[in-house]
């Protein structure tokens, strides 16, 4: 671990950013060049003291998970992320097998979306980032671990995962998830995380196994959909998708035309926030829509 290089790199990348680059208000009386240390710490979900020690060459070696959070908070490119890992004494993650580093271009768009649900997914249906409105609509996706991090796994193993869709739309959603997985499996190969998911699901879900054997391959996202909210009922929304160049990540934006019922329900959702998840999040989470 090169403490001096790490400290200097973090400081320079922090000073290169402005609040509007990461979706923060600039505020008054800002004296610091770029972001403040506490702002980077909050974006990376770590303590300000820990981050400050890294910049002062006093901190312990960051874990791989901590470095991934810092790379995301500082909006690093893939090359900058790899360099960060190397000077911190870790091997750079493989770009094909590890898609958890969120594309900076998608993050820049997400940062500017405040009044409509938006989230970034990997090609394995893993939620990488959500904005406030997406958390209010779907619940906080960051608490899942292991295979439960992937929507497709939850969809075929946990019946509660399907409650966010009308019953007559669930077969279509099943086919879409499997077709997306087929595309990812073809890119990543049988020894990848995609292969691990497929092997687990073939054992645990007869429905998945039957759909998998159809060999349908596509990246499917419905342009128009109805989602079921526990308090607000059916919400009709339009879904727009922006892919990265290599198709490994997708930004989903859910909107409704002005003066429609869906639009008014999104306004209500902004007020409700995540209040309905209080006391429920530890035992069950609302499913993620596509």
C-alpha cells in the first residue's frame, strides 16, 4: 500500500469535483476547493474521521468494499478505479466478472433526477444505485447479501418479490428476467457469477428451469408498465432505459405524463417517502420493478 500516493490521489480527485457533479447543493459560504471531506465520506458511506485519516496517510489499508465505495463516491472511471485499487495494495477487479463499479456517465444522469424514481442495474439484475424516489417506491435494496442481491434470484425463490406487479403481468416479467440472464450468461460464461445464479436457480425453481430451456435471449424492459404500491395502488408509469456502451449496466427512469393519475401518485410518493418500510425492512423488502 502506497499511503502517500493514495492520500494524494484521493485529495486531488475530491478537489476536482463540484457539488453539482454528485447531485449535492452547492450551499453558501463554501470555502473548500471541490467537495468537502465529509461530503465524500457521506457519499461513500463511511465516517468522516476514517476518510480524513486516509487523506492524511494515517488510515489502515482500505478493504476492497471500501475502495469500491470510494470509487463510486468520487465518480472514478474504470482506469482510475483500477489505479486506486493498486495503490491501496489490492488487485484491480476484473471488468468482465465484476460489474459493481457504476459507470460515471450513468451516475451523472442519476444525480440530476430528483423528482422521479431512477436506479442503475447490472446485467445480472443487481441494483447498484437508487435515488430517493426509487427507494421510496421499491425499498432500500442495499441491505441484501449473497444471491439475494440479484432480483432474478429473489423473483424465483421468494413469492413476496412478485407483489409489486399485477398478477396478469408476472409471466411476462419472468420471461424478461430469464431472457436478460441468457444475454448476460452468453457474455460472462458458465464459470461467472451468471453461471452461479443459473445453477442455483435451476435447482430451486422449476419455473426458471423451464424458461431457461427455451433459450430466449434479449435485454427486455417494458416501455409502459403498471406497478402495485401498497398504499397508492396501481401506478401506471413509462420506463426509459439508458445502457452503457458494453450493455453491462442500465439506468431505469420511471415517469408519468403530467396531469395523469400516475403523475399525481408519484407526487404523493415523494411525500410518503419510506415511512411504510419502517419496521418491515428487516423481515421483508418490496420487489424491484423492471
